[in-house]
């Protein structure tokens, strides 16, 4: 076996290079990479850790080679990490989309440069990297960012054969890292061979960059007081009496926007169409046309929805809504919900797989999944008790900031990296 971390090339103070295969750096995967790897990056200089209230540091540093499918998503991600020292990018050409092109590109990259570690993002990228790494046996971590459910059957056709092939390839990885305990249990149900090793399963729950969120929120408050920002409520029809919700997920079926749309119709039937409005970010990465038509073509729903452009910094937008809405059908975890609770924003989220793990033991409302009536009831209750709900969320914010701090996850990830 060749474990490059043990080779003389890696001096004690030299940054170690890590290959990051990722099919598409979008959504939660993109946020995960920005939150976690930024702290492991060599040019950050140190990694903050807790030590009885003080801050300790580690001088361990890593440099990353991101390998992904060519396209707009990867181009945008490159801009996000352009200032990371020593960062490299490898594209899978458009003409070679699919598993074969990914495997071929990973194999060629591994042959051209020495890596201390491979850290794949997602089951698909992890499987492809495991195949490409079969003979080299570089230490390989796979972070799981999704779950396998009937509406999100990653296996598709020839399920039994694909399960066997995936299990055979990935069980030779070094460590599989689910981002939640629900995610871990879900995958072990589908891949029981992992229990027999040699791969190890080590759950590291997702976290958010608390300090960046709070800093951005404070800057927004200063700008608001100075009158230097245009508030979302300044739009006609959004008076202080209108309860402002936020739906900041993508329009894929998983996120349940259709459930929210049906709940809005139910609220309108209760005479609340003038009391509630939802800010909805436009999905630039697909699922747009059908969903937009379902809003614009309905005279009732179109009055209760405001479409806004997506933003890189969610804190200023999140700070302007009264409640975050997450009517998901399933999640592996939810960074968005963590961000809301850290900022003191109330949450109404379904009790679906993955999301329930984050919402348990919080002030959030948790109506049953795929139930527009229950969602409408939860929203109506919030409209009636808005100030009390906002007070409870604000009081919980300090607990959320301790519970969901990404440094907890980063420390665990660093400990894992340092084994190799």
C-alpha cells in the first residue's frame, strides 16, 4: 500500500495536498466545503479550537485540489475559493460527463501528483474515486451529503447490481463520514456490508460558521440603521403587519415548495392572504420553469410570494424574515436551519428524515412532512403568536451558536485528517 502521508516528501511544516472529488459543488456540499475546508486550508494559518473558554490553535495546514464536472457550478465555486493558498482545480470535460469520465479524470490526476489524502464529497463521487484509487490505496474519506429514499433513489435502475458494485468499491475506502446520524442509519440500511469493514463509519454532524454569520448580521444592522440598504419590506404591500416567511431552498421535489404552495392556498382560504408573504430565492441551477409557472399562473399564490435573487451571504436576508420555512420531504442534514437558529430566526420545518435531527429540542415547529394542512396550521399559529415565537427563537440563539458551531465539526475532521 502507498500512503503518501507517511512518505518523506511531507515535511512537518509543509502543507499536505488533498484531492477533493465532487460531482457538482452546489447547495449543502458547497457550503460544507466553504465552512470546513477553509479552516483546514494552509493560508488560514491556524484552526480555532476550544480550550476551557480560550482559543487554542493548530498549525496543521492543507492544500486542496478540487476535481469536478466542468460548468457554471464549478466556475462559481472557483471564485469562492480563489484566495485559498495553493488551491488547484481539475475539470472533468463536458464531453466526458458521467462516471467513466470522472473515474478517468481522477485516475489521471492521482498519477500526475502525489496526494496525502482523497476526500470525496457524496456517494457517487466517493464510489468513482474508490474505483480510480483501487490500486493506489491512498487514504480515502467519503463524506455523505444525501440520503436514499423512494423519492431520491440514487441507485435508479438495476438497483441490486448497483448496490453490490457501490458496496464493493466503497467498503475499501478508509472512512465514510455521514453528516448526520439519520444519514448514517439510512446508508447502513442500504449498504450493510459497510458494517463488516474494512471501511469505518464515523459521523461528523454538519455545523455553520457562527462568527461569520453574526458578523454579517451585525454589519447588516449597522447598514440598516444608517439607511444604506434597501429593506425587503420596502416593497409595496409588505407592511409591518404582514408576516414575512423565507423559503431559500432549491425547487427540487425534495425541498417541498409544492407543499408550501398548497399550504398558501389553504391560508388564503382562511382569509390570511394579506397577512402572510414568502420570500423565495430563484433557483439558478434547475427546476425553475415549472415551479415559477405554478406561482405566476395562480392569482392567489402569486400575491403571497416574492421572488428574490439568490445571495452568497444569507445572514442579511435571513435577518429580515419573521420565520424560515423548510417543508422538506427529506434531508441528510440542514445547514440552512442551523443558520436560521444561530441568527435567532424562528423555524417551521417538517419532521422528515435528517431535518428532525436538527429541529429536535429546539423551539422550532415541526409539522408532519408532506402535509399541507399541518404546514398551514403551523404558519397560522405563527401569524397569531409571532412576537412570542420570535422571542423564543432569540432566546435559543445562544444555545444554537454553541451547538451548531462548525468548529466542532472541523476539529473532528482535522483529527481524522491527522491520522494519515
